């Protein structure tokens, strides 16, 4: 194992929905995070060790300790999923890089964050630390799938629209996100994250509307 690995301890573990687990880890090693970045976890199953990227929901540092929060979607039969399910409070975890180019741009331009499901993770971190005009569109299928609503509401200065696409629930927007119906400043930066097919569709719509500053991550 090389010198880059960061040793951390799990200090909190909770289910956000039936299929999304949140892990909070703490480390006494130096860690620098740019909003939007991910950490490469070293995981283990009964066969061998392997690696998976997970984006950082939030980070907090005092003089000697850094806390990092992750939210992970549990899939059926996923290898990472099986390993993550076996991680409990008090366990040690190893992370390699804090890494990624999908980061909040250091500009004064207005920013729009668009996510569905677990794609929220890098974007909620960017939205929190973004100091310019900011708007957020979040979509899940049913109310049961909704998570981080309180986190969204607490982000200072954030305009947001939460969609529940398969149910009609008062207060929430119905159907999927349709960015073609909202006016945005032509200089707006768009940050989009989630499944390739969903991202491709959103990028296609934004490009059709002549927006040029589109940043995306697919996972
Ligand atoms: C930069 C980056 C950031 C990321 N951030 C996050 C994040 O914040 N949160 C998050 O949840 N994910 C994130 N991901 C995705 C994550 O790294 C994993 O790829 C994802 O969680 C699936 O990993 P897994 O090991 O559970 O599934 P894998 O074992 O890789 O399997 C992939 C898919 O195949 C299916 N599958 C596997 N075996 C079988 C089988 N035998 N039969 C049928 N289907 C099967 C699984 O259900 C799964 O959907 C990120 C990825 C990248 C690249």
C-alpha cells in the first residue's frame, strides 16, 4: 500500500431511504476537498480488494480532524454495494484520491444544478459552497425516494424545485425536470450529474437553447 492512502474511521452510518446509505468518516490526515470531488475507496469482499469512487456530500475540518460525508446508492448484486453494507460505525476505511475535475467553477456567473436521484451528491456540495446566484432542480421517482430535502432547504440563497415524477404530491413539482420552461441568463453555468442517458438528454436540450457552459459527470 503506498503513502497516498488516507486512513479514516466511520463515525456515523444511516439509511437515507431504503436504498441509500450515508456514511460519515473522520481522518486525522490532511485532506483537501474542492466541492464536486470524489474519494476513491479501497473496498473488500470475500474475493479480493477493489476500488470504487464516491462523491463527497460535505466536509468539515477543525485543526487536526477532517470529516467527510458520503451517500451511496445500494444496487442489486453490486460488488461495492455488498462491501459498503458490511461497513459499520467504528470500522476503519481506506481512501486514496480526493479527486475529480467536475468541480464548482470559480466565477461570478449564475449557476444551475440539475440532478436526479443519487446524482445529488457532488452537486449538493457545490450548491452549498457556491457564492453566486444559484438554482437547483432535483428529481426522484416517488416521495419514498426523496432524501436530503432538509439539506437543500438549509443552503443559503438557493432557489430550488423538487420534482416527484411518478406521483402527484402537493408542494412538489410533478413530472420530470423540464429546463426548457424556465428562463436562464445566457451566461449561466449548468452542472448536471447522474445516469448517462438522462445527462445526455439534458445536455442536448441545453445545447439546443444555445447554453455553452455545461459541466457534467456520469455515474
Ligand atoms: C466520479 C464518480 C463518483 C461517484 N459517486 C458516487 C456517489 O456519490 N454515490 C454512489 O452511489 N455512486 C457513485 N458513483 C458510482 C459508484 O462508484 C459505483 O460505480 C456504483 O455505486 C455501482 O457500484 P457497485 O460496485 O455497487 O456495482 P457493480 O458491481 O460495479 O455493478 C454495476 C451494476 O451492475 C449490476 N450487477 C452487478 N452484478 C450483477 C449480476 N450478476 N447480475 C445483474 N446485475 C448485476 C449492479 O446492480 C449494478 O447496478 C460514482 C462514480 C464515479 C465514477
